[in-house]
């Protein structure tokens, strides 16, 4: 999966793409799951499973769980 990072918050980029970032396990899980897609909106990363939004990741704000999903288990460990 590739994401256009030009409009992605720099704090979120560090948390998501660097191996020591708190969201890095989510990024790894997204790479192995073909049902997941993501889009950058308002400098945040919106993650979808089969076209339905499940999670919103922001740089400085807490992640927002929109819909229950197995990917959210990784978030609950972080929060």
C-alpha cells in the first residue's frame, strides 16, 4: 500500500512510518491486509476496510475508532 504523504501531518508520518513509532505496527498490519485502504484527509490518515471507515489517525490527537475492527486491537494497546 502506498500513501501520498505530501498532506500528511509530520508528527503522524513519524509515528506511522518509523520503526520506533507508536503507529508502526498498524502500518505493518495494513501492508499485509488487502481489504484495507487509506486516504489522507485534513492531514489525518483515514483507514477503511471494504469501503467502510474504521479508524482515523492524527499526529497529535488521540486515534479515533469509528467502527470495531481487528486492527483496532493494535490501537487499544497504544492508548
